[in-house]
C-alpha cells in the first residue's frame, strides 16, 4: 500500500471526528470525537514514518498518546464538576463562564 | 493480501467512526470508538509499527476508554434523557465541506508519492522497538521527561478538580 491511501483514510477519519465535534451537543460525545481526530493524526504520523523510513514519527505518536491520556483525565474531571454544578452535560446549557 | 487487509480494517475504522458520530447514546458511541481504535491498531501493524499497535490497544482501548466508560456510568446512565442534537442542517453542511476539503487536498496528498525517501535510521521489519527505545532515551529524552511532569500536573489537577466539595 502506498502513502496516499493511508493519508486519505486518515483524513476521512479526521473529517468524521471534526464533523462530530461540530454536530454533537453532549460534552462526552464531543470528547470522543476529539479522540477520533487525534487517532487520525497518529495514523498519518505512522504512515509517514513508514514512508520516510524513520522512527521519529512513531515517537511523536507515543507522545501524542500520553498527551491524549492526560487531556482525557483532566477533561473528564472538568465534566464531573460541570455536571455537579449544572446537572446537565449539554454544552448549550454551559454558556456562562461564572454562575 | 496487504491491500485486502488495508481496505478491510480501513472500512471497519471508517464505519465505526461514522457510528461514533451517528449514535444517539454516548455509551454506544464509546463502544464504536473502541472498535475504531482496534481497527486503527491493525493498520499500525500493516505499517510495520508493532509497538505503536500494542500501545494503542493497551493505553487507548484499554485505559482511556475505560476512563470514559466510568465517567459515562457516573454521569449519563441509560435512564437519563438523550441530549438532542439541534441544528440538523449543520451535519449536512459538515459533510459537504468535508467532501470539498477532500477534493482540495487530494493533489497535496498525492504529491508525497514522488518524493524520494531519505536514508535515515533504517526501520528493520519488526525489530523497530529497540530503535524506538534508543531514540526515545537519547534524541527525545527531554520531551520524554517533560511528559512525566505533564502527567504529574494532570494527576494533581484531576484530584483537585474532582474532589472539591460544593460550597
């Protein structure tokens, strides 16, 4: 398989995630779409790593995964606080910075 | 054989990704994302990256998604009301814009094919785990250490955020 196929698959996954991020109103769903976009980028990195015959891309993917885990943990904690304060997970209801 | 596997797992990943967006319940979205992550991990195996494939399954499908499912269990049980997605036209607009972006970007994606591959660190078949370790602890030592500090900050931040009592 050549690089273009992987890049197109990666872009389709990214666009699906981006569309979901725009459409969805539930905070958790938006987070899932965010993870989808990160994975699409990771796939592009690994495809370039194979194409350029270098290991650097895989290391970047490793670091991206760590950042994704950290981001998920902090984001989910913020969601718990949001739900505790507002009683809902809809982003439309969380439209004031301070209550 | 490789082509068949690429299209098989690529199709599974794409369908699961669409299912993530299309599902009404968050729980089903999360399970679809697990399927998608496993399919992408198979693509990593096709790309000669067994270490990344294993980390993908263990860390992403294992740890991060379990974290998600815990929070869904805590906040959004099956009995809770489904949050309706308003503005239906936005989804059609998103699909249209995505197709437009695909058309615009296709020449860019195609242009890498003709570029010559530089001779750097040679990726040896399945033995690239050692290369990853060597690069991680020599060339990429600083980002690796900064990552550990980042995780520490995240742990402290999560504990502070989630354990705050309502005043």
